[in-house]
């Protein structure tokens, strides 16, 4: 999932916030100049990443019930149909999806979008919103944009339209959302507190250094945080302690390796003990207990299931 997201982002990291295996769909639809991304997962998940320069990200929740299947973007809880994440000054992604949320992202090169705005005669109106706000909601977003994107993803396998025509429809509908003033509300991203920034860095650091062991003193030293500040930041951001964040990321990395034969071959590891040691788990009994508590099965069961599926390919 992270490798797929990194086609449009940099250093994407995911942290499941609920126990159990993470399953779902991550789809990317590349068009002529723009790309559409759809994420639909079975667990509550937190994401962080850096944004690539030169691109706008127009995001929206396509869930039938956004109040129930809500999300938190850049610290703002979004419980109604709204486009968000587009502010020109945003340098990173800070996103939390509830299970059931259908997160859709439209990625548009800045120069191409400027051309289209000029072509439609809406450059200055839309540019003002892009420069000053991060969230946009109005009647057109809920009555047109959400419906159009849902129909697009649902009918994609049988859609007869060319990529160019789909791109034109997406962009014209998107621009209409920004020029529509009927029931319009706009908002800005909240300034992130230092301890919450540090919590996101714990996630990113753990994900980017999968074989490096981290103790709390290591994290505090690297991130220039006190134990109290780092603990409070992770608790408020993820409802976990810093070491619980590290452990959960590592356990999901282990599970991915247990289910991925190619990863094991590339890294010359095999068997549960090898894989656990590779990701820094010392003590087989402790590791097995953590794993079962997280995924409700022993690690050898996960490995056996993968090997059985290979035999019945």
C-alpha cells in the first residue's frame, strides 16, 4: 500500500489504529495529465507522507455516511461532503481514515490546472481559495462531485469513455465546485503542535528504518523531545504510546514479510524466527504473544496459509 501511495507522495507511512489484519483496496487511475486514487480499508488507519512539489491534491470522502465514516485531515475532523487538502502551502499529508471511509484523491499538476482555470475563465476566483483555504464545502460538491466520482469508480470496468474525456469531466466538475457559492463554507488547516509533529515523525522514522531497533530514549534524542512530550503526542495522535506505535508498525511489517515470498527471497530470510529477527524482535515467545494479540493467529499460521496458497495457485 505504501509503495502504491508513493507514486503520488514521498515517504508514505501507514499505522493501523485497530487490531487485526489490514485489508482493502488501493486503486490508482492514471489519466492523460491527472491521476485518481481510491483508498477503501477495513480498519481505522493513520497516514503521513510528504507531498511532491508542483501538484495539487483534491481529496474527498465518498462514503455514503461521512458522519459515521469520518476522517481527520491535517487535524480537522471532516464529517460532511467537502473537498480538502488542496492548499498551496501544505507540505505534508496528515490523514486519519475510519473503517468504511472511501478516500478519493484527485492529483493535478499545478501548471496544467492553471491552464484549465484560465481556459474556463476562473483563474483568479479559484486561485484565491487555493491560496487561503484548505477545505471547501457547498451544494455542488455534495450534489454533483461526490455522485460523479462514485459512479466513475463503480462503472470503471465497463466505461466506454476515453481517458481524455474522463479527465475533462473530472476537471470541469471539480472547477464548478470551486466557483459555486451556493451554501459555500471554507476552512483552513489547523497549526500542528510540536508534540503531534513529533508523533508523526515516530511513525515515519519507524517505517523508513524497518530493521533498526528504537527505544524511548533513542526516539527522544533523535526528535529532540522529552519523554512526557513524546508520550502525550503519540497518545493524542494515535491513542498509543511511542513504543506501541513502533511495535505495531513492526508487527505489520512482519506480517507483510510472512505473506510475501518475494520479499523473503530478496532479503535472504525464511521462517518465522528469521523474519522476526530481521525486524528487531528478540525472544520468540514475546514476539509470538505480541503477534497473536495483534492478528488473532500465530505467525506460523500466517506463513502456513501463504505456503498453502502457493501450492494451490
